[in-house]
C-alpha cells in the first residue's frame, strides 16, 4: 500500500513517487453508502480506471471488501483492483473501469450469458466460502464488450453459522433474511435468490422498458407479463430453481454454471 494525496489540479500523488501517469478527473461515476467512485485516466495509455474513495477510511467493512476482492483477483468475472492507497487514515482503491451495469437495458439474448458469468463468479466465491450479500443489477458491472464484472463487496464476508440479516437490497433479499432479531443462520444460497430476482427483473425491464414511447400501453400487470417471461421452459426451470423458498432446495452456483445454459433465453 502507498500513501497518497489528491492535488488541487486533480493529480493522484503518492508519498514515495509522483504518479504522473494517472490523471484523476473529478467526474463522479457512482456514489454509494461506503464511498464515492471517480473516473481516473492514465495519461500515457489513455486507459480508464475507477477510483473508489472510501468514505469512512480504514474500517471493518473496507477491510472485508478489500480482503474479498484480493482473494478473487484474477477471476475473469470479478472486478480487478490495481492499487490500494492510504493516507491519513483515508483510503482509495484503483480498479478496472466498467462502463455499464446490469441496471442498463441489455439485449434479451444476453440474459443467458450474464447468468452463467455471474454463476461462474459466485461459484468461485462460494467455493472460497465467501458470500456476496449484496447482489443487485447495480453491483454487476459490464465491460465495453458486455463481460460481467461482479463488484461492490462492501457487505461480503466469510460465511459462518450466525450472520447479520439486514443485508442485500430489499427487492433482491432471500426469504430467510426476513427474520426478526438481526442475526440468523443462512448460507451462500442468498446470493442465488438475488440472481433469480435479477434474471426476472432484467427480462421484465427489457420487455417493458419504462422509457419506451408506448410504456403506458405496455403490459405492466404481472399476470400478463409473467407468462411472457415463463413461456421459455429453460428460463422457467432455472428461475423456479433459483427462487426456491427453501434455501436448501435452491440451485447452487456451480450447478447453474454446469447446467449447459448457453442458448439465448
Ligand atoms: N470499477 C467501476 N467501474 C465503473 N463504475 C463503478 C466501478 N465501481 C463502482 N462503480 C459505480 O459506482 C457505484 C458505487 O460503487 P460501490 O457499489 O462500490 O460503492 P458502495 O459505496 O459500496 O455502494 P453501496 O451503497 O451499493 O454498497 C456502483 O453502483 C457503480 O455504478
């Protein structure tokens, strides 16, 4: 790790050397509970990076996020970190830049591909006993060529018997997390539920984009919409297996990865 500071003219300066090659532009590309993400550009190569400035400096969540990301370095479907810099207790992470997220409208034919790529990343994480705990379309980034880059490991941790339940954005939260008390027994299966919701969510959004000129005439009623989503036997089987109410009946990441889903949904 290297100490750094940000100069008034937007350069990222290391204590031990001047990082003249990385120009830091004050363009906010994302903002979350744990930090602000800016775009950084390498002056020599023009390559773009994302610089996440962690709001609360070095705290448990930051350490967890970095240790998970470090454990997953080299995986083709997980966001890569290039530098982690720290100064006066403040911290920033330089990552690969991914211009899109799954929250953007994506081609319907891409659903199978992204599902398998997310399943690949989750299968690797779950094998390492890491649970993501915040899988949403906003945290699944996409490169220029629409390759999945799972990101935002701020809530990720090593799975253990008792874990806190106020995790995962509500719409993507598995039923076993809706318990009182704040702490419960659950497993990596919560990530698979989130993936199931994401698949339905993306298909529905793609079929009925809100900004479509005929949006008001489109069938928003779930009774009309779900048959469209469910008319493909393969989607139906996978979505039903991911959205199994009982966690132990839910499809595992490696099972989805090995299920041979490659044809467009
Ligand atoms: N590597 C990246 N490339 C491009 N955009 C990114 C990158 N990393 C993060 N972002 C953008 O910044 C947003 C916030 O980043 P991130 O989710 O890591 O922050 P956070 O504070 O942990 O957020 P949250 O409140 O969701 O936990 C993301 O939703 C995404 O839009």
